[in-house]
């Protein structure tokens, strides 16, 4: 085709179709009811859990949130706050050991206007970054290029996730 490379991103169909019909109920309340491998859960705690993002910006993009349905930081209990932070630290250690990124973006989108896809259930994103990764494909091509399948990333991170 005249030197044009075609890059398939089949996972985008599920994402786009999912935008039209969100799951019944809260995603972050539903995920813990599923088996870990199916839900891409890395670690469950007593008050919080860590999960790979099914539609990641980059390999290793994960989220940490409370098990309890809560939208506001101020509504978290002390044990929830502590366990969320512990899981974020453990997740960063696991990503460091298995993927060796150069830096991270970490934060929460509080409210729909701030970009929260699930504003009623607080969660934090941990997004690894690599030098030279400009993400031009997302900007120009509307496609994300991930070098690894989600199940492979899940296995790699679980193998080194600190206790």
C-alpha cells in the first residue's frame, strides 16, 4: 500500500463500544467480585486493591483504589488511606523491578470535569514513563502501541509485587 504500514489495535473496539454501554454498576465495585486474573487484579488488601488498567496509556498503567465505594478523599478512613498508599508504593516497586521505567505520572482525577471516568469511586493512577516515549501514536494516529499483552504484564508484575 505505497509504503503505508498498518497497525492494528483490536482492543480499541472493546473500549469504544464500552463507552456507549458502561457496565451496570460501579466498575471499581464490580472488579473485586471477579477472579483476579479476569479482573487484572494485582493485589487485594483488606481495604484497597491494585488493578491493571484494561485500557492503558502505556504498559504497566495501573490503578489503586478502596474496596469501599467512596468518591472523596476526605471520606476515606485511616486504614483505607494507609493501605492505598502502601499499595501505590508496592505497585511502583513492582513496576520498577519488572519494567524499569525512567519516571512516573501518579494522581487521581477527582470529578468528571477533571477527567474521571468513574467519578463516584475514588482511584489513583500510576503510569510508568520512559525517556523518548513521546506517545505520538495516540496524538497523531489515535492508536496506542503496547509492546506486551495485558495478561503478560499482569504475570510479570505479580511475580515481583512486594508483600
